[in-house]
């Protein structure tokens, strides 16, 4: 029953006629994307050497929209308030020191995409398909009573990622409902991440 109510709330939020304001944070701190610099991002990239590999994790970016459901609740005869629509993601990469090979990935999660095996395809804005995998976050209760939130991990070849710095990253994500959602990252964010990698001593 609880899952059913959550699903109803998510549907209502998605259909809300009001355009909610978006709040953005980087590494948990509110940011103005227009004033963000590559140096800001590079300074917060986490670097973890591990044997012959080095792991780089860019600071997580989270966007939050507060969706007002009071009007929808009145129509249904139930009391509703605000619902947070959250999108969360970051770049990370693995450098293999012996070969010098660099592999990049993007992790993405959203509390408005819940359930098993919802992600069907990921492409660049020009339609180029990208490989991806899905991991599941642990269910916080027994028996199963919360929606399953899946983490999408997208492979980004090094030449592809570098070519996107001037324009920023735009991905189209298809889910099994037929909906296609768009996510993106600024060129400044990509540049800062790559600067931290370039600064690492080989």
C-alpha cells in the first residue's frame, strides 16, 4: 500500500502545472552554476590511489525541485504538501598507471525513476548510443515497502568526454515507460574534472 501511495505522489508531481524552482548543490553546498569555475570543481575532485590504479571522483551535483501538490490534493480530496524531485550525479574515472589508459563514467540517480530495470537506453544528444549498467541501492526495510532506486552508470570514452568540454554534456535517457529524460553537466564541470586528472603525477 505504501508503494502505491508513493507512486501516486510521483505521478502527481510529474503532472503538476506549476514550474518548480530548481536548487543546485555541489558536494552538498549550494552553488550558482553560472559562477562555477573549473578550478572550483578541480579542487574538490577526490583522488584515491589504489595499487596500479588511481580513482578520480568529481564532486556530486544535486538538483532539487520542490513540487507543490496542494492543489492536486484538494481535487482528490486528500491533504498533500510539497514533494522533492531530486537528481543526483557525478563523474568518476579510473586511471591504469602501467598502460596510461583512462576510463570515465557518469553515475546518475533520481527519486522519480523507481523500480527494477527501468533504464532502457542512453545516448548523447546527437543519438550516439552509450554503454551503461545499473546497480541497485539497498532496500531500507523488510518486507519490501519502499520504491527501489537504481543507480545508472554510463561509460564515457575519453575522446568523447574531452570533445564535450566546449558544449557541456547532454545525455538522453530512455526508461521503460517510453519517457525520455535529459540530463547534463556544464563544460566547466567537465573541464575541472579533467584538470584534476591532468595534474596527477604519472
